[in-house]
C-alpha cells in the first residue's frame, strides 16, 4: 500500500493536535505554578517591606487600574505609583495573608486571572490598627519575564445581613 504525502499529513494531524494540546496544557500548568508563587511572594514582600513593595507588583502603564469595594481607586499605573509615597508615610506596617483558596486561571502564557480571599492587618503611623478581610481578583501579566498585576479589585467582606 502506497501512502501519498497528503494522506500521510492527514493521518498525522490528529497526533499533532494531541501533542500540541499536551504541550499547551503543560505550559499553562507552569503558568499556574508561577503565578501562585508570584502571588504568595506579593503577600510576603508587602508584609516584610510595607506598602512600598506594591510599586514592584503593579503594572506602571495606562492599562493598570484598581478598584476597591466597587470604586475606582487608581485610574492607571502612574496614579498608583504616585500614591505609594503617601501610603508609606501613613502606614507603619501591613500584614497581608491570602486564604487557602487561592485560585489561578491561566489564560495564556502571558496572562492569568488570580482570585483569593485575603486578610490584612494595617498598623498606621498614628498607632491605629485596622483588621479587614475580603476577596481579591486580578489579572496578572508576564512582562519581560516578570509577573505584575495588570488590574486589581479588592472587596471587603460585609457583615451578614438578617436572615430572611
């Protein structure tokens, strides 16, 4: 039996697609592990270094934005970077912890969605302390081999309302 080149190509296509899917799955699993490590490092460094550490983790360009409890906090990376020195003066210490339910959904090799419950203890320069918890979502982007948050949303847990 003689197999022509076009026939051979048609026979091999499903195999190539399968290998491609496996390779893609392996790459996305790698992205997931990288972004999980990145997200954990964010909490460790913010806890160790204080609010100045955020400057490393926010994308600095116009694509960045941050919302807190449904309100835009920063329109872009420049406004976030400009706010950090004020945060450094106002906040003495931050203890940031992600909950055990940290989720990472790799979209491509450069983008992933991050979601996690969080708990934070902030000690202000005047000695006041605020404990808060909530849920965090963000898009992480890999630029030049470094993960950063391209956008972020922090929601604060609200007390449960009366049972209905």
